[in-house]
C-alpha cells in the first residue's frame, strides 16, 4: 500500500492480519508462478493451447507436467513447482472506530503507528514507528489478542510517537469493556506505561472483562472483521503463545 498522508484526527484505523509463516507462503506463491510459466512453455508437448490454464489440467496431465519438470535440468534448478491453486491467505482486515473525543492522545498515537508517519523510534533507532510487519505475539484463546511491540516483537518492548511511555487518559480508563468482543485497548505494564502495544478482546464473558475494568485505556472498538477475530482466537492458546505465526502485514487509517 502506498504511504498515506498524516491525518491529525482519523476516526477509523485498520490492521491487516496474516496468519501463517510468511516465508512458507512466499515459497508457495513462487512455486505456483513457476508452474504457470513452465506449463505455458511446454504447452505443445502437453497438447494444450497457448493460454495453458493449469487450473484445467486433468490428473494425467499433472503427472506428465511433473515428469517433464523433473527431466528438465534448467527448470528443476529453478525450484519446485506447485500445480494446485493456492489456498486463500488466512486472516483479513480489522477496522476500528477510534474514540478520538475521549482519548485524543492515545488515538493519535495509534493512528500514527498505523501510517508510519512519525518516522523512526528515538530509542531503537533502526525501528520504524509503524505496526506494519510486526507480530501479534500474544493470543490467549477466548480472552485477548495482543500486538504492537514495534521494537522487540516479543512483548518486552514498544515505543510511542511521544518518545516513550505516556500517561493514561482517564476517560479511556472509565470506558470499560461492556462492548464485549472487539474492544481495542492499550496494553501496559502498570499505571501510565502506554507505548505502542495494544490488545483486542476475544470474549463476551462479563466476568473476564470485568477484571480489566479501570486498568487499561479503552480507545476504540471493532466495526469490521469479527470473522478475523474468530481466526485469531483459533490460533490462540491458554499460555498466550500463538500456535502459528500471526503478523500485521499492513495497516493504515480510513
């Protein structure tokens, strides 16, 4: 996505979530692209037309393609091929309505971290102040999904556009979690320790939500992407370590 202009008071922000190992996905995409190119080059030998759509190959043709590829040193050296269509990427877009009226400082920080407009961290100078390509490092099934550690990626770091931790906004502490699933709040390590880490609730259980009241600044709620929350919950665990890699692969404001 192209860089987005800074917006002083955006009302909505999005996180595009990708579940699964990105290196594995990239390798599968490359193998499928090689398969398309190989079949087109060998179309006449396979009795296919010039377009040679691999999705229409019959099983005997697929076997022939694999044999031809294995017998061709030049093509084999380029890497394996994948004839079957790729499964759709898991994950999707989470769109949040930001409570800019109650939490102007918190929402400005989150929105800027979604666009990357503030440049680089002053404490971790090689790290951009940007959620893009950062992990969702903690998912407790039926409770929360947490990300936003832009400096270390494991939950031990973080930074803000204010150069470090910033104070809790009292209105956000009072908002509460009655909305249930999809509440967006700042993760913290205690009073006035907000940086870049955020979490979103995965439960409607009032007992669990009540435990968080007054401890975390609530500054938004989900308006699109409940299905993505389900997918996040599915790779959560009791310990909080996701069973698969989860990443914010893009983000921005709307």
